[in-house]
C-alpha cells in the first residue's frame, strides 16, 4: 500500500488535465463513502482509472480500482465500468463530468483537488511534509559544493539543505544552483552561508570513474521521507550493467532505492564517488525491483569543469575499509534536499 501512495504523490506532481485529481463521493444516505484519485491510464490514452484512497468500507482494499472511464466522442461524457466489492462489474454505464462533478447512475463524485487556480501541492492539502519536493545530494568538498540531480531542484524557488553532522547536531541551511544539465540530470549547488555549519569540516570526496559489472556499491540517502522519516538510510547492491538508458552517462545497479534517493551518492567499496542515483523504473504502475539507474561520476566532473570547480582528493584508494567505518566518515556529506516552488 505504501508503494501505491508514493505512486499517487508522484503522478499528482505531473501536469494534470481537467478531469484528473482527487474526488470524494457525494451520494447522501449511503453507508459507505470513498475518496478516490482519478488518473489517466499508463497503458491507454483513452482510459481513466479511479483508485480508492480511503473509505469506511473495510471490505474494499485501498489502492484497488473502483471504476474506469472510457473516453467517447462527446465532450464530458464517458462510458463507465464500475467494480463492486463482490466482484460484479457494471459495464457500459454513462458518466458525465460537469462543473467538477462525475455523475452516474451508480455513484457520483465531486472534485476536491486541484481546482483550476490551484496553487497548493497535494502534500499541502494532506500535509505529511513541509516541502514541495525532495531528494538527496552529496557535499563534495569543504567549500560546501553539492552534487545532486537536476530533476530534484528544477524550477525551485527555494532550496534548503538539511545536514546531519551527527546524531545530535542537525542544521538546515539555504543553497543555490550553480549549474544544471537536463541531459545528464546533474545539478551543482552551493551552500549559501558555509560559515553556518557549526564549524564542521566536511570530507573532500574522492571520485572514481571505473565502473565494472559485479562490483559492490552502496548509497546514502533519504528514501520516502514522508513515510520513513527524514533520517538517513543505507542501501547496498552491485553494478548490473555498465550502460543504461542508451546513455553513456548512466549505468545500472540493483540498489533498492525509492523516491527521495534521487541525487544521492553511489560509492564503491573504497568510499569513492562513482555516480549519483538518478532513476527507477515502473511497469504497469508498479516499481520494477532491483533496477536503478546512476549518473556516472565522469559526467559529474564534466559539469563541475564547466563552472571551473575541480574536486579535491582525486587519488584512487586501494585500501579496504569496513562499511560501517566508511558510512561514519561519509554520512555528514550526504544531505537531505528540500525544494519549495
């Protein structure tokens, strides 16, 4: 069910057409009520699917499809397929979407979000969090330069970086975009007030451009913070392909990452930065497990060179260090990025 709600949040961040959004059932005198999310099908451009967000009917599974709307040649008129909890499908029912209301002989729903002039995000209507979007970044040097994904900070009006120096010292500090690249999905940020870090000296991160299938990797990040909290998480995996998405900037891993991991560092077993976690893949609305895409460190270095920033400590390591010691050393550099639009 958590995956379903993450999918809903993800879809509602996209541009929506007039009929897509959150609806509430409005029939009077009935025992059961429903909140639904209506979204265009990923598999059929002429079909909309309504998923149950919440209900007082304990026999209805949250995330299940309540009805489907097939587009017709008539504006605002749809052919409805309505699914009952006992397995009956009511087919070929007429439904109309007029003035924000889906009307049918079976049940009617009023649109709750978004309105035509809606400025709020769905998270602000259902305030699980105090930010509009989020991700992870890695502070690469003592000057407060941060590498992350372009899609994490794109169109941001304000960026706040949450830095966890240790279990007791946590600070929030503003950052600005120095450079961004849509093709490689890389953005370079800078902490605006680097003196406001409680005197902490960050590690200078080492880079390594070597990518080999089967090599061990790990990432530090903030997956699904609305559900799992804003504390840092560790995930381990291996490189499963040297090339991904037919793009020379990407490689593939089996790191079990999720929304919020985007922009997070991908390290090799020596704690050297070999890339940034960038993307996961969905199939029929479900996340494909054991597949995640990472932007190569060589492309990060290319972006840094455009703004004349040369990372420190480029010497490759050959010394094995226990993972827990690497994490202790690198953890403060992996930061939680809050974005406000």
